[in-house]
């Protein structure tokens, strides 16, 4: 078991990574005796893990007033689902000492966290991520939010959890595609900060041949990288924007396909390819390093093919990115492993670069 302490927000909190961390005493210590609260999850997650969650909550002496089931996936992150959560919390008579327990993937964590951030101007919440992606990405750092038709995560709040429990046993039910989605985010952390993590990913073929110890080490390393960045810039006014490597193009792919065609990780995988190609084209990245990075991305596994008929929509979606500042847009490029660069571009110029790259990438696939 590995413990990472995140010193961000009003109080530090722990992230526990390992097999069986749900049964440790940290959950009981965090919730405390006699605390009220609700669990926010989805039907699919509860069908898979209900018994495990109930045993953990019983062991912690916590009886939720309701288990609220939101929609699966990005459909959980709508204003209608947020209103449903608000109503459930009010009917359960939660107060400012209550807890929300987010039990699910990244979308459930984002939605439940945003509900906790906005109910009574903020109550406490615990993240129990059930996917690899949510363990290494959304459960840590305090970003919560919902989507609009115009773009992803355009409504949200910074609201740090009180505890994160990343129990590796919960990953055993993941599909290959869901697991790959999380590995792309681990690879992003390696590109940003860690040659040793990149070497682990290469040695295990993108964690496809990883032992349990390798998996625990990779998850903990990725979380630690994010934790250190967040501690220095909780509200993304500086270096935290580096964590958006691959996300401008990735979010555009998701939005242009109504969040149905690509997993978040696949979008980030394509976005990292774009960043590597652009970095090499601009002379920032040596050819040998660019080849290594592209090979590492490909090792993770096959991604959903890019939709040629939606190139125009993807191009337009880049202009709605929440990181846009007027006519400027920040894209994260690379000068090497552990050497990211915040590069500011004209938003329209970036949109045209994206279109050209998409056409080129599709042609390479067809050749």
C-alpha cells in the first residue's frame, strides 16, 4: 500500500493506493461517528461493487441516508443530474457536517464533487474511484464540474476531497478499453515529469504485461506527480495547466462526438500524439525522442479511429476549450521527457493546425 499526501486546499488529505485500502481504518477515521451523508454512484457500478461498498461502509460505522444513482459516463455530468443530486441531498437533510461519498468513475466523481461543492456552499466528500482513469486523474486535485452542450467541464468548482481510496481490487472488472483509458493519463504524467515512470510503461508494454506491484507503482507515481503540481497551483493560474497535455484536442474529440465515440483517455492519447508531432515540427523535440514518445503511445493499445466526416466539428470544438483566453489558447508542448512547455497560440491558428493534423493523421492510417 502506498500513501500520497496532497497539501492543497484548506487541509491536506491522503490518497491511499493498494489492494484492500477500503477496509483500512482511514475511512472510519475520516467520516467519524454519527456523521450523515449519501453515496453518489451509478447503477452499473453498484451492480458490480455494491457488496464491497456496503461492507466497507459498515466497517467504518457509516450508514448512508441514500444511495443516489446518476447516469453512467458523461451523462452524469449534466445540469439535470446536478439538480437531481441537489434535491436528493436536501431531502436527506444533509447539513454542513455531512459527507458525500463518490463511488464510481471520473464522471461520477466530477458530478458528486460538484454537488458537494455547491450544496450549502460546500460540504465534505470522499472519492472512491472505481476505474484506473479516475484513480490517476479526476479523483485527485479538486476539480469538479459538469458539461454543457458547448463544451466539457465548462461549469465547475475547485473543491478538494477529504480522502481518496484507490483500491486496486475494484479494477478487476474493467474492460481492456477502460483500462487503456487510464494508462494514457499515466503516460501523460510520465511525459510531463518522470523518465522512470516512462521506462516502467515501456517495460510492461503500456502496463499490458504489468504485475500487481507494477500497477500499484505506476498509479502511485502518477498520483504523486499530479499532487505535487496541484500543491503549487491549486486553481490553475500557473503550472497546473501542464496537466492539460493532450487535453485540448482530446476534449474537442469528445465534444464533437457527443461524448459517445471516444473514452477520455483515447482523446488524451490522440492529443498527446498531436503535441508530440507539433513539438517535433517546431524543432522543440528531437526526432529520436519524438519516435520514442509515439511508440509509447501506440504501446498502450488501439484507439477508436478518427472520424473523417467530423473534422469540421472537431476543429470548431477546439475554439470552445475552457482554457481559451480571448483570442489566445495555451497548448502544452514538449522539449523532452520531463520538459513540458506552455505555448500560447492564436486560437484560430490552433484550430487550423488541428484540422491539418487530423487530415494528415487519417491519411497516415489509410496509407
